C-alpha cells in the first residue's frame, strides 16, 4: 500500500498505529515510511501529542530497569527496552560522534561490544553475573547517527553457566553477534566472610 498522497487524517491514524506497533522508529524512519518530510512527522506527532523517540524509549526502559538484578542500571550501555530474566532482552543505543574513530566516523568496536555484553549480563537472573567467555564477530561497520538494536537470548543453562547469544542490528541488518558464557556467582554469595 502506497502511503504517498494520504490525507492528513489517514496519515495520522496510520502514524499512531505504526508507533504503537514499533515505538522505536525515529522521525527520519517514519518520514521515509510515510514518504513525507521529517518536519511533517514532527508536526503530526506534536498535534497528536505523541512523544519523541527518546521519551518513548525512556518510558519503556524504566519498567525494565527495575527487573535487572545482576548489573546496576546505570552500567547498561543503551536503553533497556525489553527484558525477561533468563530468557531474552533488547536494548537500543543511539550512536553519536563521541563514539566514533575521528577520521572515519565509524563507531568503535568497544562501544558495540559494551552494549552487547551489558545486555547479556542484564538478562541473567542472578545477584552477580560475570562474563567468562565472549566469542564475537563484527559483521558491518556502524556510523555515527545509526541506531543499534541489540537482542539477547539465553540459549542454554549448565549449572552456574548461562549461554547468551546477542545479535546487534542496524535497520534489520546484522552488524555484530556475540556468544557469551556468563557465570552466575549466586551460589558463592554465602562465602563472603573475608
């Protein structure tokens, strides 16, 4: 269905539905989707009293931070937008020029890794979880301004070890993947007599 030439009322109804289905679309992505200018999307959002992307992400993330046990919420790189402990999690990171190599404007690997690693740790249902092993692969370069969506899935539990697979995407293209083995120190909490 072409969105070109939609009436304002129809476009605004579709905008409400689109944001409800995917609250993590930014104004540029919405403008592209509806084939209108970014300014038109901003005006529609203001008129409909729809918050901007940062506010939508922050609202969703607040509920998820309360669930995290294994890491301080401030240590999570990106905004935690979905979390089911010991099952899965999603974080979103809006990249900036401060995260890049100066010459190329390519996002540094440590930033991408930090998002994936902190998400993997946050996904674990334990008081303390540490990264024991990380097998990672960078697949495509990421540039300043691109939105990183990291998705973690706990794939296996073996004793106090939890295996977490994290994939990071930019516009549905996988740019990074990591297999993490996290060690839960839950059982060792009783041995803190030192």
